[in-house]
């Protein structure tokens, strides 16, 4: 009778080779070592789908910003000017330091943009109440008119896209966009952008909003 505890033939070194071990372990190990063609194909297709999403984001952003870009060009402004106008309009009295934190740009870059907006009468600066050295930002009537025009263009595009996307598109889109924001910034962003639900709970209106 054969002793089942007796090991099989060994290699010249006295140890079973890797191929012998894989064969003894059965098909499960073979699958771990070499994924099937179907699995490999699925992984490639999944990656391609994610790349396609990245490309969709590019084209959506291109067209989302393209409408206001044409208007801004008439004034000699760019997207940095638009972002300053937008957030100052949404948060009158915003400090320069707070704006820097939102935009994540250098103080030098913001200084150039602000200087142009102030000198051309779109933004005004006032000293802070608590700290007179602090600069608080407000739109002038001229700045308000331009910002309203830019926001209108973007809100109409968003509204049309959400209607075309079908029921629950606004909720799902918002959830997706929040997930794209860095973990450490989500709470600040949520407080900053005044979500309709939060405004409704506070008894306020819930206007549509867009950010450049």
C-alpha cells in the first residue's frame, strides 16, 4: 500500500519547484498567478470607462466655461477675474485672506486680478470693522451686472443638462461632485456654497448657483 504521507518526487535541490507547487495546489492558485482573459478584459474596460469619464469632465468644463469666456474677453478679463467676481458676489465682505483660501492661488496672482477689477470699477475694498488693516471685498453695481450675466449663462447650461439627464440628476450630480473634492475640504465647501437644503432649513431662498 502506498503511504499517502510520502511527498512526491522532488527536484534536484530536494525542494519542489514553483511549477510543481502550483500544479499540486490546483486551479485556484493558477487563477491567482494568471488572471483569465475575461478578467483582464474587464479590468481594461473598467479603466477605459474611467478615462472616458475624465474626458467627459474635460469637455463639459470646456463648454461650461466657454460661454462666459466670450463675455469676459470683451473686458480683457479671464477666468481668474470670473472666480473673484463670483465669490465676492456670493459672499459680500469676503476678506482677501478668505478669497485666497477659496481659490488656492498665490497672493501675487490674486493681487494682479484684484487690482484690475478695482481700478476698472467692478470691485470695491473696505477696511474691516474689527481689524482696519483687513481688506473686505464688495461688488460695485457695475460688477454685479457683469456677474449676473456670467452666472446666468452657466446656470442655464446646468439647468438644461439636469433636465436632459432625467429624474434625480441634480442629487446624483451633486453627490458625484462632492466626492471629487478632497476629503479635508468637503465640509468647508458645503458651508461655502450654500446648498439649497441648508438654505431652506434656515428659511432662506434657494436660488440656482454656478461657480466658474
